[in-house]
């Protein structure tokens, strides 16, 4: 890591070397996990510069991926760096200079940050929720290109990954009710996914995760009316029974089905008592 920092200090600004250096740093962070913290102070300025470098989208994309790697490795210890991460990520999301193709990765990174720092994510929750709700409104017209369809599918997968991370951050936390204002919009997105003919396995698996995590985050049947929607059971059935999907998707769908059954059962029992 010391050698990599020396390389970063000595190379000219437009060099392509950071690509290779950043890939190596990502591997080191994943291996060292929490022990990578001691390198964050000297390394973070280089990472921030790369995140802010909208003239080189490839380098910026690698930096976004590296934020995810570091966040997953450090867990709660990444919190002191999160203000800077979030500011850069939000700036990139709003930028007209960067391709839309970076947006799904940025949204996914929000989920990684939330999962790492838990309910401390409250600082960013309202802004991120607004961004996710706006991104959910992006739809395809009838004459849209295949590239646009692929983008919308990957965008929705990024949104689902973000909500999944946020739900995991608050699951079991005393302030989980802070998520209540967003539950309806999450189900609206799930409804959109159910209506679209174009669904990737990744999007469906992420949707199963969100359904199950929502049920676990609110375990007393508070939102059983949402879980009773036909499109929820149809999505789960598709993910659980399709022969085209891998075992991880099928297993996630089975788990989600169990959580939904529990929600509805609790609500039914409460209404009868």
C-alpha cells in the first residue's frame, strides 16, 4: 500500500496508471477489511480526486466501485469518510457530463454505505430517498431503443440494491419507523417491475431481497395490505419457479415468500383477536 501511495504521488495527472492502482487498492481493502482503515487518511485525497474527475468517466467509474469495496471492508469505521463520499456521488449523479451508465452503480453504492454505517445513514436518508423516488419514475416509451431498455433495467436494479442496503441498515434498529414514509413508493416500484416485460435475473433477485427485507424490517404485519397485492405473489412465483434462474435467485424468492406469508398471517391473526 505504501508503494501504491508513492506511485499515486509521483504520476502525472493524466496518466492511466490510477486504473491499475485502484484495482489493486480494491483487492487490498477486500483482503484487509477493517485493517485497511490505517491507509484511508493518506489514500482518501486520491480517491476524492478520482470521484470528482468527470473528464475521465472510466476513472470516475472505477472510483465509484472502489468506494463500494472500501465501504464493505471497513463497515461502521468508514463513517468519517461518508460525507465526502456522498457529496461526490450525489454531484456525479446530478452531472450532465457523465453518462447515465454510471447512475446504477452510484445508487448501488448508496446501499453499500447504508449497510455499512447502519442507522447513522439517517443524515443522508431523505436526500437519497428523493433521488431513488425520482429514478424510479424513469420509464421507457414504446419506440425506445434496446440500449435504453437495458439502462432502465440496470437503473431499477441499482434502486433496488440501494433500498435493500437501507432496509438492512435499519432492520432491528429502534428508529426503523423512519422508513415508513418510503414504504409505499417501494411497492410502487415493485409494481412497475412486475408490469415490465423486460426483467433481468439480477433485478428480480434484488426485488425479492427488498420484499423480504421490508417484511423483516416491519415484522408485526403493519404492511400486510401491500404484501397481499397480486403482483407481489406473481413476482415471487416467477423468481421461484423459472428454470432460467440460478439457485441464489430461487432461494431468495423462497425466503421472500416465507416472509410475506408471515406478514399476512400476523395481520390475519391480529384482525381475528
